[in-house]
C-alpha cells in the first residue's frame, strides 16, 4: 500500500451516473484542484434517467434534472468541464461507439491520469453500468487512444492527435493499493458536492452525510496510516511495453 504523492496535471474521471464520481473520488478532486492546480474533466456516461422511485417522473425530465445537478456538483469541486455522453441509464454496452466516445475525450483533453470505477469484482456484484464504464475507460486508454490506427477519423477529420495516458486510479475496488490523504476541508467539499445531487440524496440531511463521509474516510485512512483518505487501485499503463515503443518511434 502507498500514499499517492504526485497529483495529476490533467485527470479524466469516467463515471457511469451523476453522483458516482463525487462519491468515489470527490475529496481527491477537491484536494488536487485546490492544492495542486490539477485540471479535472468529468465524463458522464449515462443521463441517469432511471434513477428514481417516483412513478410520476418522466425519464426526460429526470435526465434534465440530473444534468443540472451534475453541473452544480462539479462546480462545487472546481471541475474544469463535464462531458455528457447521454447514454440511457442501464444501457451502457461495451461497443465500438462507446469506446470511440471515450477515446475522443482522451484525445481532446490529453489527461495523464484517468479515474474510473474498478470493473473487476469477485466478492460482490455491482451495477452493470459501473462495470461497463470502468472497462471501457481502461480499454480506451490502454488499447486505443494512443494509436493512429484506431478511430482514424478523429485524427483526419476532427484534428485530434493520439495520446498516451500514464496511469489509472480505480475507485470502489475490492483490493485498493493506493491512498490519497485528505483534510477536513476536502471531506466538506465532497459532502457539499454530493448534496447538489438532491434528487438522489433525500434520505439524509447534509450533516448526516458529512458524518458518514468522516466515518468512511477515517476507516480508509486507518489502512494507510493517516487520519482521512480515499482508496484506489492503481494501474500504470504499459511502461516499456511494445505498444509504447511503437508510439515513441
């Protein structure tokens, strides 16, 4: 286990639903943006149009509500931009189209770091959109975005260039190995950003939410020998591999 001491210069957060990114790495986003000047871009894969128990709510209305909530939550943290791919909630598939969309955002924003949900679980199940978004984020970075031969139209028609992502941090992992040390202010900003997702956060008052975040972050911090932390599984992308040798020729 290690503490992450090198903040991202530019980070792309590939997340399945509105509120997932804030819950998974919101405090890390807050810390790195404020303390290190990191630029964060959130890629929202679905529109969250099924996330309600209200039978009177139409999917189109809910999608519009959740898009505004995501913009507000991202603004709280200081996120530079939010990219809405607008796939239907529950409808993510590992398709060429979806991979191309994520590759496009990688080539457009040129991040050194990607954050996403860990798609690999053996002890518990998770939402299908979570698995799809995590898998496609990793595949897009490792297999596609760096190569001139994948999604060539983005290069020839859109003026983009291949880009190599250096590393990924996966939240929600069953086997985290890396931690970001956090302060009280980072936890407060995480709680505030989550509270902006009002359509999803009706079961608890903001004070209760902050208390739970303190509890979870404290339990995570104990594993790393610090007071508060968020946990990730770290992947370093292909240093010295054949693909990167081709890239640098």
